[in-house]
C-alpha cells in the first residue's frame, strides 16, 4: 500500500490517501503536481483505496508539499512519512 500525504498551508497535519500500487500512487502524485503548477487554482478530489468512503477535496493553491511513502508491516511502525527524522 502506498500513501500520498498532502501538506496544506496553515494546517499542521497532512491529509492522506492510499493507493494499492506504485503506478496508481505515481499517477496521483503527478496529478497533484500538475495542479500545483497550474496558474489557476482548481479543486482536487481524491479518494482513498484503503477506505473507499474516505474522500477529500482541496484547492490546489493551498498545497505546499506532496509525499509518497510505502506502507508495509515492517517499515517503521509509528513513524510519520517524510524526509525529516528526529535524532533519538
């Protein structure tokens, strides 16, 4: 399972949706990046593969970052996805 996390302006917690395959995750990532590059804001509607009832709509001009991470049982349980790690 792959998770796509969106960080929004003025929002401390990321929004997340999940995709079953790397190809689907990459396609969603590219869709979000394309919307972020657009000169005109648009609404992105995203659904979660893991929880089909989970849907989110967000204005593209409010997105500050997007991250793809792979979820597996052994991969850092309890750790948040992203590029930064706190020293232990």
